[in-house]
């Protein structure tokens, strides 16, 4: 499921495109079918931008950040037999 920021971005981008066509062609605004296509394209753009940002964010992260912390070496000393 998309987060609130993505949904808001799709809504605002779609509204901007609709407003552009409403002002540019006031006698022939977008129909419901055309608006559905605009929303789908805006959704694809937003999700694509999110994936690109996530890709570069992972690339810039240090490699050790994804690995879990190893057990401290003293933890094994408690389990050994004398």
C-alpha cells in the first residue's frame, strides 16, 4: 500500500494536470476516462520517482548498516565447559 505522501503527490500532480487542461481548453475539459488515464500516469510517475530515490538512498548507505550486530565474543565464553 502506498504511503500518505505518495497519495498526496499523485492527487496534487493530477489536480495540476486537470487544472492546466481546464484553463487551456475551458470548453472541452477532461472527461472521466481521460482523467482516469491522467491519474494512472501520475501514479506511475510518483512510484517511479520513489523507486529511483530508494535505489540511490540504498547506494549511498554504508554497507554495514544492513547487517545485524554480531554477537559479542564474550557471549560464547559463558557456554564453554571447564
